[in-house]
């Protein structure tokens, strides 16, 4: 659109003089919308129903944003509530870990039960020594399983049984090749 056309449109929409429309458009880099808003803010444009509706909608949007922020703060709480949720979650995990056990048994002997919390701590503190000891235990005939009322242990116990079977197969293959 040419500048003269923009000036005429601005004059029609806002009912200002030619000189004033040209001056405002130059200040707003010939952006028609910015020029109309600029004139509205200066109070040089007649206030009609459309302008009022826009202002009310903007005010309502600002109020809605403030209400949404308040609701968000209520829902998420402050940093204290978040830390409280984290500690509550950690407490639940530790509680479940104390109710469920990691069992080590050899043939028909009574199993050794260690709570999952302690087993996890041992793995965190000394991963490599504990892993090596568990692996060596497999070759000495120990079987591992997880038991407890709160968790579904079928898949984990199947994997641990397969590991025990693999260790037994490797041990028997080694014995056969050593005898031969």
C-alpha cells in the first residue's frame, strides 16, 4: 500500500487531519495498526464500542492471567512443598524397599534375606566388589531371587533363574573340558 493510501485510511478510521495522520504514520514507521493504537493512547480517536470491547477484553485477559498464576501457585506450591513431595516419595521408596527382600540361597539351606534398601545402598557404595561377589556366588551354586508382598517379582526372578542356569552350564562345560 502506498503512503498516501495509508494516510487516507488512517484519516477515515480515526477522523484526524491529513497532517496529523502523516506525522503519526512517520513516527510509527508507516505501520497502520501501530499508528491507530498510538492515536488511541493519546486520546485523539473517538471512543466507540469496538474500542471499549477491546479494552475490556484486555483487562479480562490480565485478570485471568493473574488468577491462573495464583491457581498455579496453589497447585504447585512453593519450593518447600516441592521438597516435601520429594521427601515423601523417597520415604515411600525406602518403605517398599524395607518390606521386600533380596534372597540368596544355596541348595536346601535357609535363604539369606537382605532388604532391597540395603541391597541398593551396597550396590551404590561398592558396585564393582558387590557385582563380582554376586557373580562368583553364582558359580559357587548360590541362587538369587526377590521376594515381597508389594512388588511383582516374576520377571526379575525369571531373569535371575536364567543367570543361575547359565552359570551352572558354564561351570559344567568348564569341568568337562578340564577333565578331557
